[in-house]
C-alpha cells in the first residue's frame, strides 16, 4: 500500500514537472515581441532596398506608394509589439521608430510639396536615397540576434 502511494505521488510529481517543462518551452511575450520587431525590421529593410532600386518607369509612383504603405504596416507592427518588450529594449525600439517615422514624414513632405514635373525623378530618387539612409541610421542598428 505504501509502495502504491509512493508510486502515485511519483506519477503526480512527474506529471506536474512535465506540465511545467512544456509551459516553459513556449515563447514569452517578450520573446514574441522581439521576434515581431525583428521580422518587421527585416521587412522594412527589404522594402527600402526595393525602393532604392526603383528606376523611372510608368509604374514608379505606384511601386513607391506600395512600398511606403508596406513600411507603414511594418512600423505599426513594431509599435504594437513595443509594450511587451523588456524596458531597455522598448526604449531603444521606441526611439528608433520615432526617428525613422519622423524622417519618413520629412521625406514625404518634401516629395509632395509642389514637386516640379521636370525634377520629379530627381526628387523621388533623392527621397528614396534619404529613406535608405534613415533606415540605416534608425532601425538597422537594432539588435536582432
């Protein structure tokens, strides 16, 4: 009887430990948030690269608009993940996001403020180069390893 009680206790403890082990294997909300930020940063990097390689064509404005919208969605993903980041990382990500958004706003404002048709290509290419530079300064330094 004592042997059976010990056996049942052992089974109960083993079951409890396996539940705890399985629960600890899942990602924490901080890990998930970091993964979301890193994935969005990677997506932004790809869009910035694609935008910087655009050439003058009939679809350049559509492609540029699509790229900027994709970047906007990724920035929203980063913002949504920020509350779950550890405090030091959250501050770093918030600062980088604010800086990048501010630079994008400036670029878009410059691009849309009475552009001259004859200088549109030059303005657009300059703006896309600025966007790439802004990404490199603000978001690229975020550690995702």
